[in-house]
C-alpha cells in the first residue's frame, strides 16, 4: 500500500506551457541576442573603425610663442629681432607607410570577422545540442510512461494470479518496486530537463529557462563524403578565413617594418610679427618654412628586429592555420564515421531489435497469464525493451548532435544534409 501511495502521489512529467520550441526560431534568437556573440560583433565593428585611423595622417602641430625677447626689459619695441610667432607643422610618413598600416588594420578586421563567424557556428552547435538533449529527455519520459503501462499490466496479471492462489505476492511487490525505480528515473530526467532549459535560455540571452515542448526530430539521410566535406570545411570555415587574414596581415607588417628604414618628412611654416620700434622704424614681418626628416640609423637595434618580429608573427599564423586545417579534417572524418555507424544502429533498433522485443513481451504477457512464462523472465524482457528504446532515442539525439557538429565543422557555406522526413 505504501508503494502504491508513492506511485500515485509522485508528480508526473512536467507539462511545459507555451508555444512549440522550433529549432530555426531558437537559432535566430540566439544569433540576435546571445551576449557573448554580440560582444564579438562589437569587436568586429570596432576593428572596422580602426582601419581609417591607421591610414590617417598624424595630427598637425600648432606652435605659438615669442622669439628673441630681451630679458632686461621684456619690451617688444627694443630690438628688431624680437617677434611674435605662430606656426604650423605636419608630418608626412614615407610613401606607402600609411597604405600599409591601413591594409594591416583591414586584414585584422577581416580576421575578427572570421572569429565572429566561428563563434556564431559554435553558438549554433550549442543551441542544437541543448535542443536535441531536450528531445532525448522527452522521448525517455515517453518510454518510461509506456514501460509503466506494461508494468501496470504485469501487476494486474500478478494480482489476478495471486487472488486465485496460483501466483506469488513476491511478484506483486517486485512489480511495484520496479515502478518505483521508474519514478526515480523520471525525477532525474525532470531535473535534467530543467538544467537543459536553463542552459538553452542562457544561450538565447534570456533571464529565464525556455518553456514549451520541442519538436520531434525529422532526420534525413546525409550524403557523407568525408574527403569532399573536409575539403569544403577548409575552404569555408570562418576559423580558416581568420587565420588566412592574419597571414596576410603578417606579410603586410613585414613590408611595413622594412619601410621603417625610410625617413618621414615634417613640413613646418611660421609667421613672425614684429612691432614698431621705439625709434619709429616699423620692421617687416617675416615667414619661415622648414622641411625636416627623421634619421632611421638604428638598424641593428630597431629596424632589423622589427622585420624579424613581423616575420615570426607571420610564421606563427601559418602554423596555426595548418594546425586548424588538420584538426578540422580529422574532426570531419571522425564525425562522418560516427554518423554512419549511428545510422546503421538506429535502423537495426527500429526495424529488428525493438519489434522483436515488443513481440517477446506480448507473447510473454499471454504466457505468464496462463503460467507458461516465469515472472522473472517477463520482467527481464520489459527491462530489456526499456533499455532498447532508451538507447534508440539516445542514439537518434546523439546522431543529430553529431550531424550538427559536422555542419559546424564544415562551415556556413556547405551543409551535409537537411531534415526531410519524420521516422
């Protein structure tokens, strides 16, 4: 009686209110509102603003002062050399330096754009992973409900047999204990469901967990050519694009470092106003113009190390790109192999294993009712079916997560397949 009370009093599967959670809508919301992705977007926009700054001229210099003022009188009309001066100077970098600086900034902005694209793919994968986990939890709860119904049927038969003196009370108690274990699993799934909903809500930039029921997965067979997909991944991944832009930036910085051996020019002009002298003479005002250059003479301590630094940064970017390409190719090949394996196992469970297990239970219930099947054998069959169904839906969810990982690995321009049918 106590066990029966626990069974009926325990809370059931939570019914999440709200509209159906559609994966496409969740992905769009995540791209628009995820704080981490927005932060990278602002970094990209900031990098674009640095491009015109890098190619701009240095600020001009305004000069104002007094020249040749006698210290014994501080009078402007005592000496004809005394004047008030105002001037302006502008530095002009050597030909090509500004263009190279602007080009390097533009290439860095392109790399940040690649970082943004890569983060967007990672976010999309995280949202899909959480969504498919919610799908798995939903299906696991449905399987537990069906298993509970089978146990109810088994319990009724056990009670009927016991009431006529051919059954055992132990069979009834075992059935109730098995049902109580299902409740424990249901509660654990409810907790996991809440965790995944909170995680998905955070990915969407929400302050609360998502509400609503996920749609059933509608997988379609994927055309999987590991070599072609790996090639497409290298050509389309934003991560590779970012690495390529940083290699270009390294080449530009090498050219800019070599330009450091050439001087910059500073042009200045001054106007000097002179007051009428105390002897009545009004001297003419004067103007001056000067062109000056810096002297880049510290080649060994400054210019050559700068060139080597830029070359090393370029080499680092090239090695990073090679490492990323190798990692992507390996990941694509591994995911293709895993998806093909999951497809075979899913088909086997759907077409052979689960139907046979259902047939065994149907025959077992009929046989147990007339005493031809042992209780423990029938209970084992129900446990086995529960395991098969749980594994089936787990593999389906895991397969779709891997397919999402393959899409993220290949990049936004190429997709290995799209959902088409509900199976």
